[in-house]
């Protein structure tokens, strides 16, 4: 019987990372830390991961991407 194995792809420091999404417009993986509210953003092209704290009370449960558009002048 074959054994499933996990591989660490992105090393990010968080308490509970969840809700990963692909943001099409930004071409990045994004996820949140539910227990220590922060938004993580990973650029596949450069391999860089950035994070920023969110001014929200824990636990937070999800994120959603949107593309903001401006009216054509």
C-alpha cells in the first residue's frame, strides 16, 4: 500500500492558516490566519510570501477576492 506524503511548499508563520484562494487578478495565492488575524499573499513567480495584520477580532473565517473596476471616462 502506497503512503501519502505531504511536502512543505510555503513556509509561513501562523497559528491556523486556512481559506486558501487563487486571486486571478493579482496572480497570487492568498490565505488567512484564523486565530491571529492576518492576510498572507504568495507570489508563485518570485517565491516571495508577504503578510499583513488584519484589524479584526479572532477568529475570522474566510476571505473572498474581488476585482475592483473603474468606469471608463
